[in-house]
């Protein structure tokens, strides 16, 4: 049961979870992220998020100073994370790293 305290009041919600989620809670002793769907103000269902990640064996990666680029036959993905308090202006980092990434993509086009 989930209990929430708000100004000396207790709200109780009965949650329904799947057998797999319940077994995971007992065995792994870790948190499970998911979504609560309330059927009524006092009852709800818990739906776990699917968090499995499998690397693509055909993907080629290149680490960038602020992120990385991923190239597959189907798509090209570039991820950057530039903190505002860094020594570099974000626009300059984006331009410089996109030039590095474009060279990598052109090189990978020849291989794929």
C-alpha cells in the first residue's frame, strides 16, 4: 500500500502489480520505474517501464568531447551535452563537434 501524508491526513491507495514486477521487487531489492494508472481515487495499477538496452552490433560509435555520434545503416544519431558554465560557448562546441561528426559519418558511409 502507498501512503501519502498531507496535513495530518493519510491517503491509502491499493496497487495492483504483475507477478513479474512483484518477483523482481523481492529478488533484486531495487527500485522499479513505472507508471501508476488510477482506476479510482483509492485503487490503481502499476505498469513497469521497459528499461532493457541491447547494443546494436552493427553500430559504429565515436566519442566527442561533449557527447558521441552513432552511425548505423538505418540512422545517424548525435548526442551532445554542454553545460552552461563551461569555458566554451555552446554554439562553438556544436559547430566544432558537428564537423568532427560529419567527417566520421562520411568515413563510415564508405565502410557501410
